[in-house]
C-alpha cells in the first residue's frame, strides 16, 4: 500500500468556519438521506424575491418520455424586458438532496440584476428513489423547454449558460455532453463549481482529504451509490452519469471550472479541464488554495470574494454581447 498523502491545509479564515460547525455530516448512509433532506431544507421564497424587485414564474414542463413533468422556476429582474440571457441553474446536493429554490436570492442579486439575465432553476428527481438516468434526463428536459418555448416567456434561447455546483456541476457537464451528442440545444457556456464528475472516487485528493472538510470520500461514495447502485465504480458507467468517464471532451462550449485545493473533487476537476484543453477546447480553471468543498457558503471570506469575482467576470463576458 502506498504511503498516505498529507492533507492540504485549509485557508485559515475558512478553517475558523469549519471548526465552528458542530458536525459536517459526512458519516452517513443511504438510509439517512430523508433526515439529511430535512436538515438541509433551506430555500428562497417567492415573497423574498418579489420584495427585492424580481418576478417569479413557476412552470411545469414536459419531462422525459414516460416520466413526470419537470418543475422550473424562472426569476427575472422586474425592471427588465425580454428577451433576457439565461442562467440555467442545476442545484447541488450529492444527487440525493437539495431543491431548485436554494440560493435563488444570491443568483438573482449577483447575476440577474448585475448582468441583466434570467435565472431558470430546474427541480430534478433525486436518487436513490430515482437513480440514473432520471436526474440528468430531467435537467435535459428543462433545457429543451427553454430552447423550444423560452422566447415566449421573455428568455433568449440562443444565450444560455448552464451553471451547477457539486452534483449540479456534474449534471451540468453531463447535459452539455448530451447536447453535443444528441444535436440538442446550443449552449453559450458551462460554469461548474466543484463539480461531482467521477464515480470512481479514488483520486489522490479524495484519499488525502477523507474525513476532512465537507463532503469527503465517504459521503461521495454514498451519493454515487445512490445514483448508480452496484454499477458504481464498474466498467460500464455512462458518461451521462459520470462525465469524468467521457472518452471525448471535444466540441463542448467554453467551460469555467472552480474547485478548492483542500477538497475531494480537486483532482478530477483539474483533470477534466486538462482534457478539455487537450481536445482543443476552451476552459478556464481556478483552484482556490485552502478552499474546502462549497467554501462559497462563507461569502465574507476573502477567498470566497476572490472566487465570486472570477466567476462573475467570466459569466458577464460570456452572456454580454
């Protein structure tokens, strides 16, 4: 057995936050998912958004063939007329939890108002009740509705960027592959925040950060098992489930990837950006020193501010003509 790698130290300002947390909740099993969902149920209400000058529209759109409809929420600055460019948001939660209304207030303020765009967030079905391909097919169905019907709702279907963090980043990467492979909607870009890309869960960063930070190797294994069951880690996992399995990363839209140096997903995310470059594509990669998974949850930390600035600058450049 090879010698264990020392863990990467956390940014001191972020470490204060981690130490103040009573429990990062990583020692859980699939059976604990319902409890985790209740504990993490935080979302932005329509009243909050409307009080801050945004319009909110809820749509039920056709889902995958034979599946239920897919819920979308559309948030726009009330003072702006369409057609508006679109941030198509896919929420995180390890494939097992989360809600399409989470962080809508932040996205609306930082992007909707500052850039002048609409936020369209999709409520995909969750594992383990709905394993692959249900989540990614729901996300693709929501994007297809924007392409076909968005113009009638003040959206510009020719200016769409997929944004996703963690599991949402993995699903966003998978949707982009599906768009490429199945002649699907055209995308302007792909913004992935610490995306969950590879079910094999065996990189040096996954091993060296086990038991540390938020969403470690054990938690990641639970999420992937919920999505894939016994197929996890095997030879036949689809790239539309785990984009890190894709053999060909050519033909993708310009892609922004950010990740912390002190987290599980560091190495698989760096490898994904590297392989986009090797395929002749465009990728912007940021590895933030000492960042733990989803460190943007500490918005006042200097590292989080720097990451937000880089993210917002890229998104503005992509969405602004």
